[in-house]
């Protein structure tokens, strides 16, 4: 103010400068700024070499909607006669872009949610985990959260298939204990199959799933994740706690079960601490929000159970070129198969079976009937419990015959007991002659002395390998003198082939041959 007052008094820059004690150029600058209506003090913009070209730069920035690169602008300016360097161009382009974005800035409004209204979900790439073949495979994280209570659910999966998506949605809804009015997500092909004039075309199976659970599936604007809200940040937070990186020194998961356990621990941590935005603990807020959720169906949507397979005559289904066994009573039945972590889950509808299996008990509807660890082609998963009483030995040994009576004589012999069955099996294996006649003699002998004694004698004969004509009566007579009446544990005497009762010269082996010594006199 003193400088301007001195100038107004003297009317000369040199005289005002001597009165105010400043340089005359300073007086002229202040006076020029006052006359132009600009701020007298503060930084001022000097002329730049790019000023004559600013209208063209603004045109290019506006035409490209702020996406044009400074090096491209510099090359074009050189063609128009610009003589400055690229640094001047970059400074000018950055200034014009800031001004353009200020005039085209996107505005946001806080999302005021209601309880039980919105559930958002998205996918994020998870850590690598060894698969069934031992090789590292990439996993995926299904991340869902309720918009009002901020309750989050994280589920690891192997792939991004439609059955896997429906299974994750079903598991999420059962975790939160109800169904919200709307589901909001991105535009994957499992949800939106096309866009016509900007209108998303829903996948028909997703629409069917929504009708089953009583909810509607909505998607964000294509290529605009900001219209989806906070699911992206939920995925980022989940990956920061679950995905090992160079900056995030987490332990490497040795199995899919360890990753599932880590996801459960993460959910317990984030849902048990106070949320920064709402000021509430999500797990406690969920109890209040459940009152506004719709009732969850008692059975999941069949698509959540996986793909369909028909059980073959050998009680197996084929999935991924690998055979997996199923329980009895499911031959020719349609079952659902899905991969849950490192296991294959098989589900059947017991109400649709023509004959109800005995193992089903009182269970009805959709029931998990088998669960196997996933395998690779050439390595089938067969549960021997699914084949009770099968004659084939699990170790691959030769199949043993199962005696079945076809005549009255055979039925009478087998009716004696287990010893008769064992005797027939062993006698047939060693080629015993006149088996039918010996079986008839055993039936007659059982009528005289009783079936229990003959059954015991047949077992002893089979163990000792005695199948001659008189062997069975001799064994019965021998055990007739037994105090236990032939029913005690008496070890059978089996002839040792290495022993012989024939006398030999082995007893002379202990004798030593003595050779007499002759003296010289005797030799003469």
C-alpha cells in the first residue's frame, strides 16, 4: 500500500521507488497489476513458450477426453512450428488436463443402505495351492458382503463355473441366515451373457436361481467397477490377508483345507471388529439385519449341487475322465456332482429313486451320498464300502467260489454247517475224486451222530487235507473220546513231509572213528 500511495503522490516510478525504498521495476509491476484488476501480491504467471499453442492443446485434450499423451502432443506441436522442448509440452499438457478433469469430475453421493436390501459379491484371484496331482493351481476367492451390516463372507474355490457360483451364493446365504432383496455384482458371463443397447441380458440359469431364493440379481455398469460400490475394496482387503506376496509375507498353504481354514479365520477377524464407517461390529449388526432378510429355502438350488451324471451299472459315475463309486441302489439314477475344495461331492434325490435303499433310513430329498478326494485320469476312486458282500477280493486275489445248492443232495450237505462249505471248497481245489459220494456219506453220518459233530469233523478234515474215504469217520471216532465232545479247540495234526519213520543211519552220526596207531616193532 505504501508503494501504491507513493506512486499516486509522485506519478513517477523512480520517485515512488525512492520514497518506498524499493526498485522502480517493483513499482511498475504493482501498478500494472492494480490497473489490470489482478492481485497485486502473490505469485504471478509469466508468459511461456507454449502459450500460443494452448488452444490447440486444449482441443486435443478435450477431443480425447483427457486421455491423450504428452509425447503425442509434442510430436504434433513440432509439426506446427513449436520450438520448445518436451518438458515444456508435458507441463502445459498436465495443466490443461487438470483443468479439463476439474470441469468433468465425477460426483459421488453416499450410499444410504437399508437392512436386508443389498448383498454384493465379486471374485478375486487367490493363492496357489497344490492340486490333486501335486502341481500348484491358482485358486479364486468369492467375496460377498451385506451393504448395511458390512458382514463379509469369503469362500475359496478352484474355478469360476456357474455351478460353483451358485454353490457359493447358497453357502453365503446360509451363513448370513437369510436372503436379501437384491444381489449386486459385476458382469461375468456366468451372470450376464450379453448387452443389447446397454441393457444387460441375464443368464437364464441365474434368473432361475434368483426365483428359487426369492431375490433379484443386478449388475453394475459395464467396465465401470465404481458403480458397484464397496465389493472391490472387500476383495482387496481379503487378498491382503489371504494371498502371499513379496510384500505380504504370509505362509504358503500346503492344501486347500488350510486355505479354507484361513478364510474362516479372516471372516472371524473382520466380522468381529468394529467397522470404521458404521461404528458397529458386523457380527452384531447381522443379528439385527436378519430380521429384515427373507426366509431361506430348506434345500439349495439344484444348480448349486453341480453338474448331473447318470450312475452306471458298476455303481460309478465319470467326472473329469475319472470314475468315482456310489452306494448301492443308485444304478441308472441321475445324481449331482460338484467339486468342493479337493473333494468330489455326489448328491442324489432319494425321493426320485424307484426303490429306496436300505442305507437311506428316514432321510428324504437331496442327500449327499458320497464324497471322494479328486483324482487324475487312470486313478479311479472306489470305496469298497459301496460294494458289501462282493465276491471279488479287494487285493486282486483270485475270486473264490461261492457254493450254492442246486439239488436236494447238495442242499442237505451244505445244511450241515460252515465246516461242510469249507470241506467242499478245499476238496474241490485239490481235485478229490468221488466228491458227491463222500458228501452223501457225510449226510448219512450226520443223521447218525448229529450235524454238529460231523460239521466239526469236516472242518478239521479240510484244514488237515484229509479227503480219503475213511478219513471223515475216523475223525468223528477220534473226537468221540474228547471230553469236549468234539466241540473244543483241538489243534489238527498235519503230517510233516520233512519227517519219516523209516529207520536210517542218522543215529551213527555221533560216533567217532578211531584209527589204531602201529609201533615200529609191530610193523617189523
